[in-house]
C-alpha cells in the first residue's frame, strides 16, 4: 500500500519514503549542568540518486542569565553568564530499502560548532570585615565583564532505520558518534516521529541524547517536495 499522503516522485522512492524536504522549528537543549537552552533550527535534504541524499542543517541556541553568587565576611558578589551557539552540519546520507516503507540509513556530516560566552561579575570587597572595630566601615563595589569565543570542526556519523508503518506516521531511530574539536566526542541516540498533515506538510518531533550528557528536543514543521 503506497503512502497516499506524500507526493512521491523520482527514483529515490524505492521504499516509498521521500528524502527531499525543508524543515524549521523550535530547539531546546538541557546540558549536563541542568540549565535549559532554547533556540531554533533549520535543515533540509535533497535526494540526488536512488540511494544518496545531500543534507544541511543550522542550529542556534542561547542560554541567558546563568547566575551564581557567593558571600563571605571579606567579599560578596555574583557572576552572570550568557552563552550562545551556532552549529552547522553538512554532508551526505545513504539509504537502501529493507522492506516496503522501511529503509536502512547511514549518514556522514561535516560538523562546525561556534560558541560565544559573556560573563558579568559584580563584587563588593569589605576592607573592614564584620566583627572588627573600624571608625568608618569601608567597602568597594565594582563590576567587570569578560567574553570568550570558541570554534571547532569535526564530523558526525550515524546509522539507523526509518520506517512508515501506516501512511500518516513515520519513525526514525539513529545511533551515532560525534567529534568536534572544541566540544570533544560523544556517542548519541536519536529518535524521531513524523506526522503527516497533508500531501506535502508534516509535523516532526525529535529527541536526541548525547552521552556528555546532554538532551536535545526539536519540534518542527516539514515541507516535502
């Protein structure tokens, strides 16, 4: 039974799955320290042969006002950190049909990560600590800021399955490894769901766990062509 919700065309549809789309949506990241990072993403895939597709993706996320404070008899202060990241992926995917509406997948992407961190520190130093007799209590508040940037290059490799058990519903599962020079290396697992709305449009929901550890959640709108 064919997938009546998609406009299938061309030789890439050996198994009835379409590998040509553009997509965008919401991105949420939960790093290992528990802070929540939010942003957006855009990606796309174009089938160029019966078994090969070109893939590109862009991710942007910002973490605001991660604050830590301290206090002692001699000094007190707070640090406020704002971080943002721009990540790119570009490469090729390969697929072959295992059964009707089920494909085996392999992907190899170039990976680029760029991060910007800005820290604002506010401190107050007490020259006459509490408990000491001082004619005039003296304290000196001051604020300073620092920034840092980091870029790195590497790769992302993954293998998995893509299947559409019913015409309007699709599942994808991947296991892979990523290594980027400024982020280190990590294995990951990725699970996605695609729900067709009309002939060309679909909602996507994706969860990925990187064993750094870090979790990524994506909610998107996809257009097939």
